[in-house]
């Protein structure tokens, strides 16, 4: 009877360790070059409300800048420099990042951003807020965040 109890406890411990290890490996490190391969490019969504805060077109550059266009056929509205705090790949192959940015037009307004690039669907989804407080988890339904989805154009 003691042996059965020990076997059960051993199996339980192995299961818990396996689950813990598998969860810990879902966040895979990637190089900056790999990240920029996916982030760089032209992204468009004409279904977004046309505004400076929800541009319909963004062009991401490997120089860590983003050009924003209120609409695809309009002149560039502004350029945002980015500082990437963390970049990684999840178990599904999606590319994620946490970044800060600012607008040259309103330099006193800090921007915190959390983004995801779905390689399979060629979508670029992000949430951002005008704040000094970093976004620490993916909450697209949070009313304090702007939630935008773009589709690769190039």
C-alpha cells in the first residue's frame, strides 16, 4: 500500500513539473534581426476610424521608427521612434513585443505599446495607451487602450 502511495505521489510530481516546464517554454527568445524581419513593412486597415490616434496605414522601419498615415492615400502624419523593451515568439509562432514610443508632434505624451504579429495570417495587432505605465498583459478589451489590427500590404 505504501508503494502505491509513493508511485501516485511521484506521478503527480512529474505531471506538475512537466506542466510547469511546458508553460515556461512557451515564450521563446528571438533575435532583433528575426523580430525586424516580421515587424518591418507596410500595414493597412481601412476599416479603422481615420484619426491621428488610429491611423489606417503604418510603415515600420528596421531603424525602429514607424510612419503613421491617417489614411493610405494621405501624406504621412508623423513618425514615431520605438524602444523595444522585450521581443519573443510564442508556441504558435506569433511574434510579440513590448515597447515605448513617442510622437514628435506631442513629445510630452508617452506611449506604451504591446503588440503581436501573426505570421500565418499576416496580421499586426497592437494595444497602446498614452501613459508612463507599461502595459504588462494582453488586454485588447481594456477601455484605457487603443486596440488596432493591421494587415500586411507588402
